[in-house]
């Protein structure tokens, strides 16, 4: 299916990923990976759509999948020990988006754990 989202060129990849998860109404245990021109866009600090040379009107592909199984147990155990409520894990990959008002296509598929990228 296709979802249209608009982002400025200086949008952080992590922010794009968050917005995609929100737009898909994804449950807390989902992760998303953003792909453009065959490369996974890594949501590290400072990584933006511009840094990956994503042009205006580009279509990025989002792959949504379950987070690694042990991640939530670890988060829940830590939260229980501290008396806090567990939070969603940090997203280790991004999601569909496009720079400067471009449409983004959202898709589904397996999500590898960890980071990396092409």
C-alpha cells in the first residue's frame, strides 16, 4: 500500500521513522526500516534526508516488522526494577518518507535486527 508523507530535506531520519510508524498506527513492538536507492537510511544523529541525497519528490520504501524478541523483555525488566513504565525501543532503522513534499510508499516485510546498511 502507499502512504503519502511530506518532510523537509533537513528532516532527521529518526524523525521520519517515527512519523511513519505513527501514520501506520503501528503497535509499540514494531520497527521500521527506510530504504532509498537500494540503501538503508540509518537513523543516527545527524543523518537527514539531505545527507542521503534524497531529492524532492522521491519515493522511499518502508519495511515494518517486529522488534527483536529479547528487546521488550529487557526493557520491561529494567522498567519494573526502576518502578517506571516501559517505553518503546529506539528505532534502529527508518521509514518511508520523502523530502520536500514528496510521496512515500509504505510496504511490509522482514526487518533485520541491528543497524548496518548498504
